[in-house]
């Protein structure tokens, strides 16, 4: 170990004088250490105190300005600072294997969005908003299905049980049983229909706004499309209200544990939840438009759109949603199909998919060739024609 005398010999008497000065200053500060700390906290540090801090590393931390700002290229943007808590929450996501009602396990992540108690109550279990309690509704007779329909329905029921979207139950006095059936889809498969027409008469209807293709047209440049998997099923139904969502199949009684398609308040409820998500993303500077479970991510460039997609997917995942990757288009593109329209930002054209054009033409020919036209067929034709208006020049004049 080098002695103090050897240090003076090596570096001269100037260092000796500096060390003595530092020792004297330390002794002067030591007796009133607590008082000095309080005074220094109340006023900005002087040059002398700053130099003393560099000389004496054992001085109170109040004297040290140890938080040096980073160079500008390392500074986080406002978007990144606001996104940080979401990234941290995503690391601590609960492991949830079930699909139906899964959002209730991610309430902590929803709280980071700053949602109100009304949203948290929905996540705990949605209370159906009845105008009056349904009672004395005569249960429908179970429909007899043909061999093919029976096999398809059995497969659908098995799938719903696997998702835990439905469960077996025992009869109760105030239960409501609604009919079920299957309708063919355009891809050849069949869609499960839970006919809640009678129950919906007892539920209050409230107006709400939804974004549509017109909103997308105003914003679109580069775009990507995200589809949420069985979106309604993510929302749980409270235990007391599940008895109103029952049906019969093969002489067995089942009830929904989560929000079913067909409930009149379901679109408004899901839109309410998604508004909290989209509001957060827009505050971060991202352009997103959503229509129920269909989300389009928009960017001025490929890179900006790709960042938007990545952040949106991570946020949705942190909140408990599942992404349908088979239907989603996560790679930014200038031509994308959304809500039944093809959006081409290279040519700045909005058009109809060929499949939709053939469907409308086929229905028009059927109507023209028939001698009689039912009210149902007329309504169906008008609905299809109205749906094509955004892509047809002067469509409303035809």
C-alpha cells in the first residue's frame, strides 16, 4: 500500500494542499449533516457544494447530480414512455388455458388502460340489462334434425363445450330456453344460430356509434387487418344470468357461460370494451379503426404500419384477447380486403370482391325471373344493394 508521504512525493505538494482543503470541508459539514441536507433540498446546489461532491464520495447523496440526461438519440418518445407500462404488464400475463370468459383473468392489464368501474364490472361477469325480468316464457319444443344436421349440430355442441362457452345445467323455475339451428355459410360450413328473439324483447336497446368503411377510406395508406377469435366469447356472463341463455339438444339442457351471438346488447357491449383499447392506441399515435372484432391498422409507410400492428397485437394479447391468425393479414399492404370491400391505395379505388359481385347478381336475376316476391326476399335484396353503395359510383341514385 502506498503511504501518504509517497503520494506527496509522486504528485507534488499541490495534491497535498487539495486533500487538506477537502478534509477541512468534510469536518465543517459533518456536525450539521441532517440540517444541511434539509437546506440543500430546499435550494439549488451551489458551485462549491458541487465541487465538494466530486471530491468527497461519502457526502450525502443530496449533493450529487447523478441522473445525467441521455443523449438525444437515446431519449424515449412520448409514445414509448406511455407504452412501457403495457410492456411490463405483458411480461406478467396470467396463463389461461380456457377461451370463454377469459378477459376476467386480465383485469389488472385493463386497469393500466385507466378503464372505469363499469368496464371492470363487465369483466367480472356481464349483467344482462333487462327492462323487466322475463318470466312465463313457454320453452320451445326441441327440433328434430335430419341425420346430416344432427351430426353437424353435435359437432358444434362438442366444440362449444371444449371452449367452455356452454355448460350442462339443471332446470330452474325462472329459466329461459331458446331454440337453436344451423344455417349454411358461403364457404360450405354451417353457422350455429342461438335464436334469442323472445328474450331480446325484455332487454333495453341503447343507441351507440360504430366505425365503418367510411372511416377507413379517410385514413387508409398502408394497412393490415387483425381478426379477433370468437370475440364475444371472451366476455363472461354472471352466474345469476346464465339461466336466461339456455337451450336443449338431444334432450340435454345447456347454458351459455359467456356472451353469445344473438343477444341484442352484445354489439354495443363489445364496442364499449374495444373503445377503451382503441383510445389507448390512438393516444400512442397509432391509427386504428375497428368494427366489432375486425381491426384495421393504418400507417403512412410500411415501417409505421408494421410498428402499429406489432403494438396492437401485443396490447390485445396483454388484455386477454386471442388473435385469429388464419384470417388476419399482419403484413402491411397497399391492397386489403376489409368489411366486404377491397381497398386499393395504389389506384385509390374502393371495389367489391368478385364473390360479392356474383352473389348480388345472382340474387337480382332470381328476383327478376320470379313471378312472386316474398317480403323476406325483397328485404334481403335491398340489404345487399345498400351494402354495396360505398363502392358503387352514385350508388344511391340507382
